C-alpha cells in the first residue's frame, strides 16, 4: 500500500515493529519515470545545497524536468521507518511548493537525493526513503520521481543504473565559502582607508541674550598655555 495506513509488517523488516520500505525490485516495478539529463541535474542540485553525509534533499521538477523548488534537511538518526520519513518529506514539500491535488493527473515530479557514508547500492534505509517519497508524492499531488544515492564512490540513480563519480559524498568540502567570497578584496579596503578624510563640521549657531542668532566666531589655531617653571623646593634641616 502507498497510503501509509497499512499497519502490517513489511517482509524485509527484521523486528516486530512495523516498517514501511520498498526493496529495489518493487521500486523498479513502480514505473518511476527516468530523470532527464542526470549528469547536469545532479551537479546543479548538489551545488545548491552542498549536502553532507546524513543530509536528504527533496526537489520538485516541472513538466519539462526543470528544477522549481528544493529543500535539504538532516533527519533524526533514530527514525528508520518510511512512515516517519514520509511525514518529514510532506512537511518540507508543503513549505516549498503548493500541492497539485486538484489536477486530474500529476504535472510535476518529486525527486529525492540522499547523501550517506558507506558502499554504494540499495540499503534498507534507502528502501524506507523510497517508500516515503512515493507516499509523500501521492499525498501532495506529485509524481514520484528518481531516487539518487550519494556515497563516497559517487552518485547513482537507484533502479536504472545511471551514475557518476562526481559529485560524491565528500564534494561538499569543495564548495565555495560564501562568508569569505562576499567580502571585498583587501586592496579595496586599503584604498578606502587611504582616501578617507574627516568631514568638516559646520559651525553651530549661538544665541544672544536678546534673542538674536549669530554664528560662532572663527577660532584661531590653538597654542599651549605658558606655565611658569616650578623650581624644586630646597630642603633644610628644619621641618
């Protein structure tokens, strides 16, 4: 079931608690549409969010497979059920894009990228996120799209075999540091300091006792006051 209302246990779950997940065969049989030009899309999505291991990115594509909205987040590590992942995805989808439930058929597609450590390939956590993506897409009026795994070995679209070496799970460290690049160069700051001149202050008006208004008289150059030298007192034998 994709509605998330089935309390039964998935056959791949190893514990007595219900877990919603899809194995790779069930995911491939779901008829997931192929992602157009993934070698351009994956680097673009990665550059927008620079995900680190443990980060999930959900993106929305229009009918022409152009990126229209995306969000990245770090889920709680103890959440392992697709039901929990589905709720998180729905929360972020509602924040970044309106739903298409009024349409007779979906016009937009939801895509998920998960960055993690470890070997490439399908894992049970990937299966839980696949279940969550499919269910959240239906509940938000979207079409369920590709699932992209990002590992130290590179990126891979699970289910269709396409992938590449870059970006990978460590590529976030190669991204630009915006807090530094937004600062002006040091030479510009030095030139600004050299060219700074104090702004002369306008003379302040002073008032007479009769109510008239005059400008402050021009003051001459300041000269230090003459202070007579003080000779040290001579000491005598008496106090």
